């Protein structure tokens, strides 16, 4: 049994034109049969027309280079995302991710870059770059496939990840989390619109019904909103934003949305580093927050209370 499987050994060509989907999925299936291991992607460009599907625990993708190990979506692509982690159950969701670097070129096609469904514990993504993302899709998307208050995912680490849009039009957030908790983003960068866009759109990071999320040294650029927090079906809490860099944010550095009587609690934002426009703060149904807004304006609705705001602008 070989714990490291090279996709070339299963017939992948890597010339950026030939469809390598079948060969790569065969390599993934071989790892599934042996109960896990490493899917090794050499420093070439592998074109795919179907999603690469991982539904068992213990499989990591490892690139030879963060920049030269590339998956490129073809024009006739059929699938939800270039890479899909979708365990069959919570018990089979541990120990998956991307190690040592990978680039995903979405080629402005209708697909997410990386999709994680029902992930739960020991999930790690390191040095993943996703580029040319379609306006209606996300670079990184983590969601559930079932409705319900108690359906959650947890324990994700995203380190030094990067995502950028193919155009200045954006309908879907670049990083999206739906009902996840215990997530750490370290040094992650999000361009919701194409870099240097004059009319940027979209959210860089969007958290829906999430708890216990930390941003450390991340950055958002060319976006309508840097970070949006939405409490749709339950109260959310424990969001920490430290060392954030914002560049050309049209609306908000932090935007909170609460549906019905739900609240957003215990949000901490330490001073941000702004280049050009860094955005304002909009707090709705927000309690027990500590916000260092400094020279950025803050708006607070009547449902917000017990917040500590540091700002030289009027509130």
C-alpha cells in the first residue's frame, strides 16, 4: 500500500488541454480503498471537465508547488466545484484538506473553486490559490446539505489562502461559511472583484449562522463589504478580527445582519490597516461587541446594546 499516490501514474497528462478528470478521480478512488493517504499533484496544469470528488476521511491533496500545481476547469465543465469534499456522514468527515499548495483556475466557468460540505474536525487548507472565479460562485464555500439548527461543521483551518474574481461583477461571496464553528483563517486574502477594479462588488468573507470564527492577518480588497455576519436562524457569537487589511471597500469593513429576533454577540475587531477606502461599520442587533473603528464611521441600530466602540467619527 502506497500512502502517496501520484495522479500521473493513473494516466493524468497535465498539458492544460487534455481532460484529466477521470484519471485523477481514479487516483482518489484508490486512496479511498486503502483508507486514506496523499493525492500528489505534480507541478503541471491539469485540465478537468468534472469535479474531483472526495467523500472519505484521511485524504489530503498535496501539490508540488503552490503556483505550478494547477487544476484548470475546462469550458465544458460539469459539476459544483473543481474540488468537492463531501463525506458520507459526520463520522467520515475528519482529516481532509490541501497540504503544501495548489492553484485552482476556475476559468470564469459556473463552478466554485473548492466546496466543503458537512466537514467536521481536522480539516486544513494551506497555500491554496483560487483565481478567475465566476460572478455567481465562490472561491471557497463551506456549507451543509441539510437544514436545521443543529446541523453544523467545525474545526477548519485556512492558512495563506487566496481567491480572486474574474470580473468586477459579483453575486456570491468569495469566502462563504454556512453553519460552521471553530474556524481559523490566517493570512487569507479575498478579492471579491478583479484586482484594481474601479467598481468592485460582492463580499470578501460571509459568515451565516456561524460561531467561534477568528481572522488573523487576513485581507479584503476590491469588495462592497469586507466581512458580513448574518444571524439568520440562530444567535451567533465569538467572532474575532485581528490584524485585518482592507483596500478599496465600497460599503462596510464589518456588516452585521440579524433576521427576526436573532442577535450577533461578542464580536471583537482590533484596529484595521486600511489602504485607500477601508469601509465603515454597520452594527445591527449587535451586543457585547468591542470595535476599534478608529477613523472609520460606525452606525448602530436601536436593537444593539452593551457595545464598546472606539472611533473618532460620530456614531
